[in-house]
C-alpha cells in the first residue's frame, strides 16, 4: 500500500495542467455548494425569525373553536389570569393578550378585508417591536381613544394618510354588525407584503366593548427566550390549561415548516447539479489520464502488478487530487460566508418581489457544522465514485495489447 501511495502521489503531478483542472473543479464545487447552502439557510432563517418575532410568536393559545371561523364569541374566559400565570415562567421572554377580529376597513376610495388586531400596546411592543416598524407617525397614546396603525401598502391601496379617519366594520359577539371610526396615527411596514396588506392594529380597549367582550381576550401570544424549548413549554401549557387550544408556530403556520423542507430540497437539488458537473469533469480528466498511460499500465501488469493494485492506484490519485482541492474550496467558502454574514447580500432592487413572499431583501448567509460536513462528504463520495469508471477501464487493459500501443 505504501508503494501504491507513493506512485499515485507522483502520478498526479506528471500532468500539472490536468491535475490543476480537477483541483479547481473540486474547489469551485465545494465553494459553490457550501455557499449556496449558507445562502438558502440565511434566507429561510430570516423568514422564520421574522415570522416568530413579528407575526406569530412561538406559541399561541385560543379557545378550541376560535381558529375554525375566527368568531368573536369564542374567547378565553380566564384569559387575564392565564396571562399572569404564563408571565411568571422564566422561559417566557414576552407574552401578550389580543382580540383578533376579521372585518373590513373602508375609506372614501374603497374597502378591504383585514384582520383587526386589538393589542395591549406595552406588551405588544415587547413581543413584536411594533413601534420599531412605524415609518410615519407615532405609536399608541394611552390617553387617546380610537387610534389605528395601518400598513404603507394598505395606505396606498385605500389612499389614506396620517390623521385621516377610517371606518372599521365587523361582527360582534352576538353576530350583529359593529363599526367605528378610527384616526390613523401611524404607518408601519414589515418585510412581509401579504401580512401588511391584511393587518391593522388598534388598542384592545377600543374594540373589546364594541365586540361585546369587555376586558376579555381571544388570543395569547407567547415569545420564548429560546426556540429550542418550544415543545417543552407547549407541553407544560397544555397541562396547565387542558381546555385551551395551544399550538406552536409550526402548527399555526404549516407553510413555514414547508418552507424549511422545500428550502432543504432546493439546496440539495442545486448540490446535485454541481456534483453532476464535477463528476463529469473528473471522469473525463481521469479517463484521459488512463488512456494516455495505456502502455505504462500494460507494463505494470506485465511485470506482475495485479489488477486490484492498478484499480487502487487510480482511486488514490483521485483521492489525493480531492484532498488538494478541498482545503481551497473550504477556505473560499468560509471567507465568503464570513464576509457576507457581516455585510449581508443586498437585493434591494428586488425588494418588492422578496416582500411579496415574506422575505427580507438583505440576506445574511449562515451554515451549521452538520450541513458543512454533509457537503464535504458528498463531494468526496462523488469524486471517488467518478474515479470508478476510469479505474474500471484500466482493469480491462490486456498487457500484451497495451504494450503494442
């Protein structure tokens, strides 16, 4: 084996140009594969973090019937007590109560179906940083009544503006139509266009009596210190409140969970394309190496070297070329990810497109060690598998015929 290793290591530099081609192919393949996975990771991670921190929170509690049709009559009778109990859990970063109502917003220019979020201003700020998303105007004033925050997208759609009044209409607890005028005090904007198009925010005290459920709530949103404890806290809450529907963010928004799985599949599809191109390059280059060395391989066979050793020699040559290319690819990938993770990759020219799918236009690539290991293993396996074809051709050579060439 020592002799084979020595021969293989010398053979790879007999044709410097050919060796550099394989080393470059491996380096670029590894670099591209690692960076593509980091890019998709960053994009998906930002979408999930944004959804949790700005829209869904980690866990939500509702009446078991509420999310079927969002009827206001299905509220949490002990909601305030539940809030206080959840707030005392050391794993909970923030918690708030809301009144969620499906209704209509109207202006002189038209109307639109929306979700009316009746919020507790202080608690909502801790949970979603709603104040930080305001681009015009100001946040709720506890001394004022009937204030509303609408999105920039909705403002343009209904031709509304700051300090103008708009009408909210919805069904109350008894099924009767209720409506009230609200003054626009702020315009907000998030990275999620569809969310902006469908949500307005008012103080809970301005809609609870109008909805027929004074001082009540129909949703509790819980934000945890760590996403890793979601299932554990969800189980604990189910034991504490057995008659309440308690769902985590993946259950509330299954499309987000689908986004993760689809994103992973997309990454491996791209990796498959890269690995296929790498495999063709290695097969072609090593096949040329075997053909050019037909006489030499025939001589080795004639001198008594068995076919297994010939086979291993070709495999070892490919393996050494991979070992030369991997560090370069890894170094390039880590350098690229490190720089772009700090600065971000700005796609602001496509911000509207990204926003329509709920993604930020600035992507910060990120990679886990597990994913990195998977890519390196795939590259090595692909290269070694590709070497089997040239090695198999070498095994078919006959000493007598090879020496004549």
